[in-house]
C-alpha cells in the first residue's frame, strides 16, 4: 500500500466549547501500516502542516483495517487557523467524524 500522507489522525479531543480541537491522536503512515498513537497539540499539527507535513484522517473499519479519510488542511478565518477536511467559513475545527477521546 502506498503512503496516504506523513501521518494519519485517528481521534480528536475538543476544548470545552467544542469549537477547537486541542489535541489529536497521530499515527505515522508507514505505507503498509500505521504506527502507535501519539498525542499532538493542535498547534503542533498547524505548525507541521505549514512546514509541509501532510496529514489525513483515518478511520478503523469493521474488519479492523485503517481506511483513508480526507486530507487535513488549515483554513484561516478572521485571523484564526482551523483544522479542517473541507474549506468553509465555519469558525470551528472539523476533521470528519473522528472519534473523540
């Protein structure tokens, strides 16, 4: 299997208002497998994307295999940076329907 990105994001944790992701579970994309989960702050992910690192959302299938979701992008709205899978003007993070932790 070819790599989908540098990293896959498999879960998210939101702030109290549920508008910003404050942490994500990141797994390195090794091509045929994904690495063990590591927690990263949203700022670490923003900084990494701005430096050229690629991320996709990943979801476990019913047969326990990772499925590729969407590419993760940064959308800036009114000076704030949001993590999203689709470009829109909603002032909140949105990474598909990943499980929360």
